[in-house]
C-alpha cells in the first residue's frame, strides 16, 4: 500500500488512467471487428466505408500512445489488404 500522500495520489490517478486507456483499447478492438464483420459480409463497398471510419479511430488512439504507431499501421495495412482481396 502507498505510504506517502504523493504515492496515494499517484495510485488514484493510475486507476483512473487505466480505466480510460482500457476504454480506448476497447474502442479500437470494436472498430477492427466492425471492419472484419463487413468483410465477411461480402459487400466490398460497405467494407470500404466501414474501413474509412475505423481508420480515424485507429489513428487517434495511436496518436494518444495507447498503442504503438507501428501496431496501428499494421492493423490498417492488414484490413486494407483484406478489403482489396475481396472478389
């Protein structure tokens, strides 16, 4: 347990920040899943539209350093390749 006032405050802040970051990570996963679901649906135009809206979410979360920028780029690249591979 934290012994000093400073350590207690940092512990409180860590809990709050962890909850916020977890929420953003969840938002990222949801955005990726939406694109994957659209791809499975088979409609390339719809998948492309969902992809475009998801990209801004992925980029904003990477900008906030919740995930690394390379991980964001990897997600975008794989989703884009999956859409391009659609018949």
